[in-house]
C-alpha cells in the first residue's frame, strides 16, 4: 500500500547547501541573504519593493499597523479562512467583520460586500484560497460603491480615499490574474512561506505593495523594517559598519524579522519555482481528468483570465455531510492517503463564537465546509501517487 503524506516540504541538497553556506558565513540573522530575497520577490511579483517578515500573519498585522488601523476601525474579511487572517485584525484592536462566501464558491460574496462597508471600514482582506486569486475587479468595484463613506484617519489612508485592499495571499505566490502576478494586484499582498507552502523558508512571509503617487516606497519599506525589529532604526547588519553602533528606538514595536537562514532556503526555492509550479499544474490536470465523471466538484485552478498557484486540491463531495466526509477522511488514511479539510469557517471555532459570531449567519460558508475534502498536492508526489489518490477516493465514493 502506498503511503502518501499530505504536504511535506520539497527540500533538496541545494537548499541544504545554501543553509550550510549561511551557517559557515558567521551571519545567520537578517542580513544580505534576506535583502537579496526581498529583491528577488519584488522582481518576481512585478513590484518595486518587498519586505520579508516572520510569517504571513505578521505581514498582515504589520500592514494594518502601517496604515494606522486600530481601535474604532472595522476590517472585513471572509468567514471561510484560517484564523490567521482574522487574528491579525484582532491584534490591532480593530473590529473583525465577516462576509459570507458566495453560494457554492469559496470566494467571499462580492454582492454582499458593499452592505458590510460602513464609515468605520478601513480595509478589506480577501483570501486567495487554495492558490486561486479572488476576483479583485469585483472587490474594488464593491469598495467604490461605498467610497463616499470612507473617513481617513491619516495621510496615507487619505491617499487611497477608500478602504484599502490587503490580500491574504498566503496560498497564492505565483498565481496570475489578467497576466498580472499576485503581489501586484491588491494594494498590499501578504504571502506565506510556511513549511507546507509551495515555496518555503520553513517559517516566514513577505509583503508587497503597488506603487502609488502618494506612497514613498522606501519609507514604506523602512516602516516595515521598524515594525519587525522593535522599532530600531538600524538593523544588525547596518550596525556592523565601523563606528555605527549607535541606534534609536522610534517606537516600542514588534519582533518578526526573517533570518538569512530562512532566506537562503527561499532563494533556492525561488530558483526552482517555475518547475515546482509546473509539476503542481501537471498533477492538477491528472486529478481533474480522473474526477471528470465523479460526483465531486473540484476548485477550478485555471480560467479564461486566471491561473492559480496550485497550492491545494480542494473538492466537494456531492450529497455528503460532515459525518460522511469525516468517514471518507478516515477511509483514505486506511488506504495510505493523508487528506485534510480547508477550512473550518471561523464562526465554528470557539474563539470566534466567543466574539459573538454564529455559523447560522454564514450558511454558504457552512455548506462549503460540510462536504469539503482536500487531497494531497505537492511536488514530492509522483504522477502515480496522484492517480492512486484519485482512484482510491473514487472507489470509496
């Protein structure tokens, strides 16, 4: 019987050699490798700058804080996401506002979105689930409908003159829409490089942003560095220059920087990334062909105007409820295949129930969840593994 894990990292000798090089260099924290990785990410995404941080969660929270969003403000996100999206909002003191999904679609309900925007709304956090980008044209159109309600609290917010779009693109590094890569579509885009992601640095994340006439890209980058390093106006690398020990703390901020060890892994992964993406897309094609006549509905990873990063192979089982779906997960495991569920809607979780959210208010999200199963999709698999996984599920159905 085959043993197919859900999502192991794809680490080769090249990554190991890159880390060894950094370890031998004597410089292992934020330094030249991190700075190089930031430049490579920006070039890949088509932006002027990128800032590497300790996680996508940190990227989202730091972006909210950069924008001056906090108590008294509201931030809208989808009910169908992992807690990281909403917890970043919670940490700032802003109010979490959840939007239900569309019926039978993992994306937030764009028609419902304008109804949730108030004069307190400062940002929208759409989620690019499974690697498929949201319809940002519809997100921006919904925001423009209520742009007149926007009450900026500072000069940066005033430049946007509307709620700011911060993409939770933890799943979607390398995805495209209308020929533009994730990172250059939303106002700000936050990526994850966690161990299970397409491109990993073990832990870690990054944020990119679109250049605007009213944005000083260098100042925004410096602000992210201050936010990630205690508000210290010099990083460790800058302090190594002769006589440059002196520093200041401009505010008592946070500690969520990326290290050169992490960046060395990321740089190597990025050099391999085109091949990693193609392998995922080849496996998706095998899955899609296998399920063409099965009673399931997979997430569509390729459309007329978009191409996902192929992060997760999510599908829904027609006619299944939670009990049947959970039994399928058990039976798949008995046949050597690890599967998962993405995600439990936030109102099902204790933390969000305690904040007053009720799943009854998000029926579309619940109906997506109750029969969703995620199959393994990673570059340590073979085509035979993919075919075996598909055949096993079809037989169990």
